[in-house]
């Protein structure tokens, strides 16, 4: 490469951009990029296409569905199946409401409790640090199992109420440890500066630590929200009233046909017929749509939380 | 200013989150409080017989979640002078919920026991945790229980004592279903022997009957079902019995033997292996659930021959589509069923146990004899003629219209006067069935009902160990089932050889199979000598 005396630093690069001799990329790196992109595109399509099929099928006519194996655009567009699922079976509408409320409550409780527990534990000199960390690590490795957990929750009197879903699962040890390590990574100077200005610990937490941790908070809000939205087994186990169940339970009963024969009845004249495929597809879309809608709005917080110029000098 | 507002909003959210958790936690205490007072008031009410008895029952359901305004439920409560609460559990999770309830001791007043021979129930029954019911069967105050078939009562006893009310089921169930229009096209008649079944599978498997231009029709579709820890081919027993074999356990030289050690078992499995090799059986049958056979295979016209306990009903998707297109007029134009015969032409079918699960009453929840008597009166009503018709068929005028004394016509759910979801789910609570109405509608279902109830006792091969228990079965049954089921699947798929399969059978025998047979033989001989 000819070394030319340049007037300003960027001129060389500008030259490279113009002249083919200064092409930055080699053949090897281009092939790598092409193959990489193709593979990832293929992988993305494999994940995306079945879901597009489900959405298309949910808007289609049931009899048309029998003819075609796979398609991406509704055949015989109709909203009848959605009308049926949402309005005639009263359970789906009500369970959607339960799902939304429980997700919001569960996420709020989890975020509040986890962040408030992680902040003190980020300082190793806090009173009771060692025993509490030991207890947290034990829960990371060992679990009670279904029946002992049921007995424990029963002993607290939480059976048959939403507390059994919200409270025991509020803090997960692995999320807590991520919170702790994130809070530890914040520069100590921030806290010291605030302390000098007369802020107490709780004030530092609310006014300084949380605003600079929006990337962490946004990620975990989404994680907890998805986890709460998808929960179904604990509801069946702990809550006896079927009107209090979320939409995931309805979806599960609709999608999985039981493998045991206990479901049969004497009246074999009207055997249990699993719901038509279209009804299943509609319920899938109804159960996943809210999370899909919320996700893009939370994405911007992932990048906003980067600390720009918070520590000078 | 903006940051202050943000901080305030955030702190309010945090506090709201924590407080709501407390509030929800506190409210549950009051719920358990009312539960305690409820049982106290019920013992008071025991003296006043006019008050309806209250109890809690856990029932499994399939399909949509049953709504609480079911007219059947209302009428049942009124007629039996009771006010019970049903806790519905999806069928798929019932096994887990049942295990949790039994092991944690948090039992409702009435619950359904799926398997009366399993360890979980046997231990509890032997420890006197359930009310004993034999005296009620002969008590004149409870005439409804006299409708029970002797066989059902006999088969569900534990050590000679009755701890459950069996839910009666039909004895003759396992049959072969096929597409009768395809059979006509191929010039075949009903596949009622193993040879005819094989021939039909060959014809269907090698032809193109769904009209898609490809010879991809499956000759014989098999499905699997969970059976005590292992996955077995559903309705396999009818093939073994038609070959001359026994139904799970039978007598040979005065001793009880399991079907696994008989030659008919081996020959039936070898036949399936041959059929699989000839590409006549669905390729991934080990992972196909029998409940999916109709929706995934039959309705998509992938197969025209399958083993089943029921025929597709009038709501079948393929039938509705063809009816709409004007190709068929009634179900019997498309589907047909047949029961198998043995090689000499005599009908030979395996008999079911006569019941599917039982209704048990835990002593820990129903502590009072008077209250228990009242609850038994409710089930007595369910077992009477009117009660049977109510629980199994519904309310006259709403769910069906009467055709004559024994036949009814069902009213479709969307045309019923009182809209409720899945009101028929309450039939999980039914006991006897001898007075239930027969549903008129499709000639196919009527023929099936008639065929099910017409048989000579010699045609049914019963599993003689149903009334007995074996320690080995209770403890090791799951492990043994898994062992032989895996070997069976591998052998049919052609993954292991003849000698490997024999070795697997031998291993089954030595690791507990023979012990199980000996225990059953002892129990059988003891019962004979009594």
C-alpha cells in the first residue's frame, strides 16, 4: 500500500472507500459472512414459518384446512373461529384477564423483591451477608420436589389462593445472583458522591442505582413477564376454582390429548372429540399475542441504560 | 423534577407490589378459616335432615372447562338434596393432582381413584383411610346400589373389602374400526379374523385410497397408551385373544400365568413385526397416542384401519366435511366396526374389568358417620334409575328429547335452551349404567350399542387377576412393564432379533414376572378354596 502524506486522519480511510485497491475485506471473510448469514436466515425461517402457518390457519376455514398441509396465507378468510373461541366459550375471555393481571402482579412483585434484596447483598460488608448468601446458594442447587413444596405451601395457609403462585416464586436464586453481580459492577464513586450529598441508602437505591440499571430491569421485566405468562401447572395444583385459571391452562387442555383411559364415559355415543384444529390455532394465537406485542416496546430500554458520562475524571 | 416524579412512581410501584403480596397472602387465611367453620356447621345440620348435605368432590374433565351453570348439576343437587362443590381438574394433570392429594393428606370429601390396584391407593386402603362400603350394598335404605353388576363390585375389592364405588363400564370394548367405503372399493368384507385383518392391511397399505396419487396409505394404524409406568400398544390384547391367547393373565395347568410367557403373545408380536417390515404399520406408532388416532390419522385419510374402543361420532371432522360435500349421507357409509373372531370362527374378545376407577370417601375429610350416610344417599340417588339417566344423559328437554322408554335423541349443544359448557362432564361422577338411555341418531352408534350388549359369556375372556392384588405388581409392576414394553417395541421395529426378544422375556420373568405369577396363583387358589 502506498503511504501518502495525509492532511487529516480520516483521509486514508476515505481514500480506501473510493479505491478498490483498498478493499478491506478478503475473500475468506466474505465467504464466512455469506455462509453465516445464510445459516442464520435458515434458522430464523425454521423458527418463524410454523408460527406464521398457525396464524394463517387460525384465520382460515376449517374444511379448507383439511385439504392443504402447509400454507402461509389464510385459505377462506373467516373470523368465525375467533368469535367462537372468545365469546361462546366464556372461559377464554375470562382466563385472558386472569393471565394479564397475574402477569403484571407477578412481575411487579418479583422485580421489587429481587432488586431490593440484591442491592444490600451487593455490598459484602453488610450485616448477615454470609448466612443469607449461603441460603440463597442452597436453593440454587436443591429443590424440595412437588409434594414437599405442596405441604409447605399448605402449612402457610396459602392453598387455594393466588398467594401460592405469587409469593413462593417471587425470587429466583439465579436472577438474584445476576442482579447482585450487576449492582456490584456499578462504580463505587456514584454511591460515594451521593452519600457526600447527604443521601441515605434507600435514596441511593431509588435515585441512583435503579435509573442506571434500566438495561437490567428491562431484561428481567421481560423474563419475569414471560415466565409468569406461561405458568400453568402451579395453577392446576394449588387453585381449585376453575374460573381462576389463566389462559395457558385452557390452551394446555385443548392441545394435549390425554394418554390415559380414565377420561372415558359410559355414554360412548358421544365420544370426546378433540376440538377442531382451527380452534386450537386460534387459542395459540390468543395466548401468545400479548407477549409478542409487549416485547418491542421493552427493547429500547435494553440500550438506553448505558451509563454515558456519569463518572467524570 | 422529572427524576423526582420517576423515583416517586417507582417507589409507589415497589410498595404496591409488596403490599399486594401481603394482601393476597392474608386473604387466603380467611378462606381456610371459612373452610373450618363450614365443617362445623355441617355437623350441626346433621340433626336437621331437611338441610342439603355439603361436600367437595374433585373430578377430572376432558374438553372445555365445565361452566358452573350446568342444568344437570343443578337438577342433581335438587333431586339428591345436596349442595356439593366440584373442583374440576384437567384430565392431563389429574394423575399429578391425585398423587399430591394422596401424599399430602389434603383430601376432598369425595375423590376418584384412577387405579384401585396401585400402591398409592392400596396402602391408604389397608391403613383404614377410607370408609368401607360393603354394608351399604345390601342395606335396604340404599336401593340404588342394587343396580350394580356383581362382576364390577367383585373386581374392585381390596382384600375382600369394598373401599370404592366402582364406575361401571362396558365389558366388550376392544374392536377393529375401518373405512367401509374403502373396503367396498377393494372388495373386502369385515376384517373379523386375524387373517382378514392382515389382508385388509395389505390391501390398504399397498393402494392409494385417499386419492392423492401416492401409495402412502397406512395399512394398520396403531396407537399407544400409558399402562402402569410403561407405554403399550392400545388394544393389543384383542389381537392376542383372537389368536387364542389370554387377556393379561389367565389360567394354565391350574396356575396363573401372564400373557407375556405364552406362545400366543410371541406369535402376535411376530405378526406385527412382519407387518411392520412390509411397511403396513404406521412408521412412528411408538409415539402416537391412541387418542390422536382419529384426529391425526383417520380424519386426514392417512389410514383406513385401526384398533379402537369406539367409533368416530357424528361430530367427526372428516365425516362433516364429506357430508357437506354430499359424498356421504350417514356415518355408516364411511365407518364400520367389527369384533374379532378366533381361527375357528367363534367370537373371542377380551373383557374389560367392568369398571374404570372408583369413587372413594376419605375418613380424614368425612369424619362423621351421619354426614357420611348423607353423602352415600347422594350416590345412592345417582345409582337409581332416575339418577343414572340424569348423570349419564342429562336433563330431559334440555340435553335430549325422549324417543321411547329406552331411547333418546341428543340435542346439540348450540341448540340447548340453557347454554352451558361441557355439561356432560358430570358423568365422571356416575356409578351404575344399566338404566342409562341409548342415544338414537346415527345407525352406526346404535349398532355399536347393540353389539356391545349382546354376547355370550363364553365369548369374553376375562383377566382373572382383576379381583386380586400382588405385592410384586404394586411395587415392581411399573419397572416390569417398562422392560417388556421397550423390548416389544424394539422387536416390532426390527431393531432387535428373535433371540434378543426371548432374552428380554426371560429377563422379565427373572426380575419379578414369575414372582408376580406365583403371588397371583396363591391369591387365586385361596379365593377358590374359600
